[in-house]
C-alpha cells in the first residue's frame, strides 16, 4: 500500500499572486523531468518561464488550441478533459504540484483542455526551450523518455483496471491515485485538497455520476471514506486499498 505524505511543494489553493520566484524554482527543482539539472541551469531555466496565476475554474488552454508549451504545476491542481462520445468533456486526469502536462513534441494542436481546479500557479515552458535542455543534458532526455513511458504504462493499467472492476473498485482506485498527488494527512485521515464533483469522479472512473455517487455511499458505509459538499477524505487507506485491489 502506498505511503501518503504531505506534499513537498507549496500548498494547493495558493493565490495566483503567490506565483513568485521561489515557488517557480521550487517546482522546477521537484519536477522529475528537471531534477537532474545543475542548480545554475535550473536558475537559468526559471528565468525563461512564464508563470501566470489561474483562479479556480479558469481554462489554461482548450483542445484544438495551437500546442507549443510544456507546463508544470507549481501549486494548486489541474484537470485535463477530452471530448466524450456524448459531446461533453470528460475528465481524463487530475494533476498536482510537480506534475507536467502539455507537450514535449512538435504536435500542432492540444489534444485536451486544461482547467485549474483551485487557484493555481502554472509554469509554462516553450517546447523549443525544453528541447534545447534535452539536447544538452542526456539525463534530462532520459527522464523525459521515462516520464512518457510511465504515462503510457499508467494509461494501460488504468484502462485494464477500469474495464474489469466494479464501480466500488474503480472509485476506490481513483481516490487512492488522487490521494497520492493531492492528499494531505490530517488527524489520521487523508483529505483531498480539491473539490471533486460526482461527474468528475465518474468520468475518471469511467462510470456515470450516479454510479459514482452510489459507490461513494457504499465506501462511506464501509468506513473507508467520508465526504461532504466540496470535500472528500480517506478515513481508512488500508481498507480502501483492499477494495481497490479485490
């Protein structure tokens, strides 16, 4: 079972005005992609980033927009959405501090829409700048390769889990995954630091919002989770892990 610890970076829900130099540099230092860069290179890289603040619900980019940047979450949380067969947007991923999104390649258009879930500081790096770093530092290039491979493996695992599991198992797995990125330990329970609607949870678990709501109710009755308006907490991580892997 994964160990849940406090996040290493700045707290979620940081005001956009808090997107200051130290926050940006801290995020780049902790981002797996750039962890092997020398300190002077990190400082030089930080000087070339854009770092706008986004309020909760604000769109960072839209599917179909011209691509050209890699983004790193410095503080806050971001959800990625893709058009569904029903014509709406379904959540495909939720990202927390240190996570990257956008593109590392020369694709022309964004495949998904990115939206801030809470007030967030997002670092933007032009692809040309990132590729220049990759060319000069083989370790960073290998980290980029490893990150892309990990994303692919996680997609395969998620697809396998979400196509064979019950609604309870799917929701439990999603909550465990989110707790690793966005969980905060508070008095023995793990609180998710972002609002998570039943529609969002259902979309990630590939079930209907109604099924997600019923699954949450059963998980609460079992003593694994608790929730209220705009908040969700894992009360018994061991039990939730057992349900997710049963």
